[in-house]
C-alpha cells in the first residue's frame, strides 16, 4: 500500500475541513447577531448585561485557539508494540505532535495540517521520517551535531535540494574538547496562533518513534500578553539565550520561523530549564550550566518553598550512555542533588573522612545513594522487542567499565514499568533523574529531570581548580520538575507514566551491563570455538 504524505492527508480532507470552517463561521455570526440584539434591548432599559466588543473579540479568539498542552505535560512516544485501543493521552506518535490537536486520531479523523514551520535540534536525523513533513510544505530547519572532519567549520545548507529544508551544523570552535557532542533535543513548532515547544530525549530517526522509548516535556504558548511569574519569565529568557547560543549569529531562530518571540504568552510554566554549553565557567557563570545549574535550582526552590535542605538523597538516574566516572564524581553529583553548594575537599580532608568512617565502622547516618538504571546484556539480547540490532542508543565503553575506579556497584536493572504491560521489552533512549529522600518516597520535595543529559562529565561538567571552575564539553538541554509545594501528585503521575520500573532492582551477581564491544567479542570467541 502506498504511504500517504501529510500533503495527501491535507488534500483529502479539504472539503471536510471547509465544512467545519463554515459551521464555525455560522456560529460566530449567530453569536455576534445575538450580542447586537442584546445591545438594542439595553437601550430600551432592559436589565441585560452586554459583553463589550473587546470581550467578544477575546472570547472568539479563545474559542478558535484550542491548545493541546496549555500546561507543560510529560509525554512518551508511542512505540509500535503499544496497542492502539489502550493508548494513553501521554503516548504520542511523531505525526500527532505536528498537528494542532495532538490527541486526535489522525487515521480516522484526518485533520488538516496547519503547521507552518519547525525548528528541530537533534544529534542525528533520518530522511525517511522527515521527508513527508517537508513535502507537505512545512518550512523545516534541522540543527544537528557537526559530524564533518573539520568540526570548526560551520555548515548551513539546503538539504537534498528542498527549498524548504535547511540543515545547520554549528561550529565546535567554542568547544575546548572537540569530542563534545551537540546533543540537545528541542522542537519549536509554529502554528498560526501558537507555538509548541518540545524538550526531551527524542532524535529524528524512525527508530526514535517506533523502537526506542523517549521522554518529553511539551507546552503550547499562544499569542498574547500576561504578567509572568518569576519561573515563567526565567524560562522565556533562558530559552531565548540558549537558542542564540547554539545557532549561528546569522540565523536567529525568530527570523527562521518568522515569529516575534515576545508576542507569545509564556505563562504557567511548571519546570526549570537545565542547559549545558561547551566551555569553562567561573564566577557568576559557575552556576549557570550543567550540574551546578541543577544544584542552584534545587537550592532556590527549597528556599522559596521553605523546605529543609536535605543532608542525604537517593538519586535514581536512568541513562543510556555512561561516561568515565569514579567515586569522586559520584560524590560531586550527589552533593549537588541535595541543593548544597559543592566544595571539593582537600586531599587530607579526604583521607580524614575515610579514617573517620573506618573508626565509626559505618555506624554514622546513612549516606546519599546513586542508582544508575542501565540495561543488562541479558535484557537487550533476550527480553527486548528490537534485540541487539536496535541497541545502538546504548553506550558504555568496556575500557571504562573495567577500570578499577569504575563504581560497578551502582548498577540497577532497566525493566519495563509495571503500570502499563506493553512497556515490557522496550529499548530506552530516555534520560531521567529522580531525586528523593533515602526512602524513595515521591513527595513535594522530589525533583524529576528529563532531557538530553546522560550521566557523564561531558554532559554535566566536572569541577576544576579546587571547585572554582566548571568544565563542560557537550551541548545539552532538559527540564527539571523541582521541589515545590503541592507538586507531589503531579510527580507521582509522572513516575507512573514512565516506561521503566521505579524503584529499580539491583543487578544480580551474574548480571553484566550491555556493552556492544563485549557482545561482539563473545560472539567472536564462540565462532572460533565452533570452527576449531
């Protein structure tokens, strides 16, 4: 059967959509006529309340703008194994996010496409997923990792001769470490009367929307003005600054999308942005990015909500890539996640701490914990729908894992969530951090991060010069649901919507993490033994 593009769907439904427009127009005319009649009756001294013209206009505009995400919402992508009849509102196929009504049944209701332009950042993309969007007439801008040999070279080009498809590969000139990845995943989708912002873990491969589980935060912002609270104002300004940072100075995102950013109403934002950009940061810049930004936000929110800064936390981190790390880096991350300012101990302080712990024989109060959720080799090889051929989002180098300093005791199993049976066997690409007390209870003080940051020094940064300088090599973006009064119910709902089990189960004594090098090394040995 021939696949239908978005353009095909649009053309097929012109007549149906036109009938909706005509019906809406009739209702609008009836409404205005009724208001006119009411005004005439008021002139006859009848006690009838009249709605003024400005209010009429506002009501009409509000009825015309139906936002799918008026409040920021946590969502998952919809994998091929999910049963259609049981699909939940927070499960979204790729195509649905591109329509004004993201929850519509695209196949049966066949809505008209109103998306005008889209800016999407990613690490990688695939033509097959995006060509239908481009062929439907949408002006598309893709910003992705610079994979050229000369990484200092900035690439701006029309893609595959499409006049409405531009690819931008930012220069890595600003990175002190050219291995740093351009890794944020943000979409800005422009509709006639609002923009939709999507921030999460999603790349733009077909597999990202069929095989690999993704987590996203989505909110719609319509044209309008209102007084913003501090959180919403910060989100608006930080997002603009981040987009300026990652795009060439010659290509501002407002010009590309043909929008006036300040025309959109950024009210009711319920998250804090967490960004990382390459560089070394000191002074006032120290708390602006990466792990120190996370620490700063948690501290601010705890103080604003008059909550006590915890001495210990349990950090459960579901990650799909793990970089080099040791116990010192784990301590750094844990201390930041409490909200306490990180202070790197001097060498003699480290020794004294170890001696004191030996004297106390571990009888002092329990320490903070880090639980890294990462798939086992058995899970990928024997329990997933995709199998080893689709395990490429998972990265853990054998050399790093086998290092004597690598904290192997932190590993916990990635398993499908118990709340929805069809999550069983999914392959993760989410990056989720859950910060709780040691009892792992979800409450107002809980923090939940979702985004592009994996657990690595490149993504979150590492401290230098006796904890006075932060070094980051990656470009990353995510959102944090921070500590906040009356937020426990929302956070519990997010936990239940996740595609993996929480709290996780610890690795058994025979469990090994999925490492692609180890897998092929084992296959090679088995092949050699069979052919002796």
